[in-house]
C-alpha cells in the first residue's frame, strides 16, 4: 500500500494492489482511478475515506 496527499485537492489517496485482471472491474464498479505512482496494471488509487468505509462495512 502506498499513501500520498493528492495535489489537486485536500483528498488523501491510498494506492492499493489488486489482481491485474480485476483492475478495470474495480475502476468501473467503484469509480476508482488507476494508480498515479505505481504500476497501473497492478495498483489502484483509492481515496482514503473510501478505504475507511470499506473497512467498516459501509461499502461492500
């Protein structure tokens, strides 16, 4: 996992690793973006608040 503060806003972004064949599905289903700094075939950029909501069962 890779964490950074977005330049465009005050949003904190986490880059998380995922299976390469699932990246496009996650981008489409959860409106995520490809990673900015890591290999885009294996990493997603996820807002930190979304990660928090997923961990607390608010997003499944």
